């Protein structure tokens, strides 16, 4: 039987090959997950260069520890776990999440649904959108690292509670509690903001 | 999103968040929906989440060029890591698990063979310490005895020299 090209193989097969020192198999995994990994890192850092460095570092660490990976979790869950830990370390080093990119990107991005128009046209709308973006950044930065992780992985990445629990190495009930607290805190701070800003 | 924040029922808060994210099973979902029909503030919470949360997602969308550079740069880093890893692994060859285990096994084997077949050939020669120490201590003890005897003799001489005691000379020059 003819061997399938690595790009057609499943994650488990690629991991097994990479564990036998196949760089090609590992590079297929990189191509498969680099955008997702980058997106997670960007959620945490709001900085393109930092997100690139952190997601690449996650791949490098995965590669160097691949022989110890026992396939009990899926490859991407394991990769996300490495990446989230790197992002949390980055957050601890930085002290807080940068709010600046939220402001600078606001004109090209959407803003809060319902609170303001999605495509701000007038100077007033632009100002509100900018304020809203800043407020979202502040509200996310005020969350505890665990609440922020649960929220970003659920709300931004759409992972299931079970997957988030695996990544955070905690019980599903704990993830639910973190998510609930995060959403409640965000709603409270953004509702307070809407009250102040929207006439 | 409502401007005035309406607090939802406390006991339903977590369920409502899970309901919003579609993380409820059928039975739970029906239960939450029944509650929502009856409770305006919980309904408001779910509406707020629908209005608020999608707007918090602001993904970055880098150009194609970025992804080409990303892969090239990562390949270079992997090369560097492999080279570094090989050098590092070579230098720590003796700390790898299997050489450590085999060396420890060999050491235990040699010790066992030595103890089994070497018994009787090797006599402990350095265990003379108690005798040696006794030999060293004895002369010291004898010296101590000697000096104690000397002190006693001195005391006797003093007693003898004391007037009115023993055989010392009397005031009148005669023997006592």
C-alpha cells in the first residue's frame, strides 16, 4: 500500500512520526495549528510580534518535549496548554495586558454590538468606538488570569468546557465558575460604561 | 445592551452563561428556557450577553506575507534548537538514563562479587585503633600518676618543714 503524504495524516499519526524524529511530520503540525496558536497568543497579548514569538516558542517547546507526550490528550490541547502557560508568564512579566492595540485597531474593527454602530462613521461614533475598545481592554485586564484564560478560550476560540478544563488542568466545574465570574465582571463593567457614555 | 444593569437571579447565573454558550444538555436547556419565560431580569442578562460578548472578540488578521515569514522563521529556530540540542545531549551523554543505570548496575555487581569472593582474603588492618589509643593513653596516665605522686611528696616536705609538725627542725635547733 502506498504511504499517504504527511499533510493527509491525522494528528496522532503525525505525532507518532515526529516522535521518531520526523521534522517533516512536525512541520505539518505547525502548518495545521500555527494560525490558531497565533490567534490565542494574540488574544492574550494584543501585540502581533509578541503573539508571533509566543506561539513560535510554544511550537519549539512542543518539539523538544514531543517524546514525552503520551497522546492521552490531543496534540492541540497539549500545544494550547504550553501556549497558555507561556502567555500567562508573559502577562506576569508585563504586569498587565496592553490596552493600546485595542485603541489603535478600533477604527478597522467592529465595536460592541448594540452599544454602538459596527462601522463608526461620524467623529462621535468613532470616539465612542474608541472608548468602548479601551473599556473592553480594561475589563479583560481586570480579570484574574484564570478567569481571563477561561473566557478567552471559550468566547474567542470557541473551545468546549471539557477542552478548556484539559488545557487548564482543572475540573469542568471550576472552568464553569471562572467563566461565569468573568462574564459577570465584563457585563458589569461594560454596562457601567454604557451608562456613562451612551446618551 | 441595556444601559441599566439588571441583576439576574443569583442561582441561575452560571446556567445562563452556559446556556448562552450552548453548553447545556437538552434537559438543562429546557429548564433554563422555562425559567427565562418567567423571569424578565434573567432574560435581560441573556440579551446583554448576546449584545456584548461577540463585540469583545477582535482577532488579528495578518497578511499572507506574515505567515510565510512565520513558517520560515520557525523552521530556522527549529534548526537552531536541533543543533543546540544535539551538542547539549552529547556533552551530557553520561547523564542519560541508560548509562547511569548500567553504570550503577555494574558498580553493584562488582561490589557483590568482591564481598562474596574476597571474604577471608582481606583482613581488616586498620581496626587497631582501640589498642593504639590505649597505648597512647597509658603513658599519659602513668605520667599523671607520677606527677600526682610528686605533688604528694612536695606536700609532705612542706608538712615536714612546718614548725611544730613532723620531723622539721625545732626553734631551739634540736630535732623534734
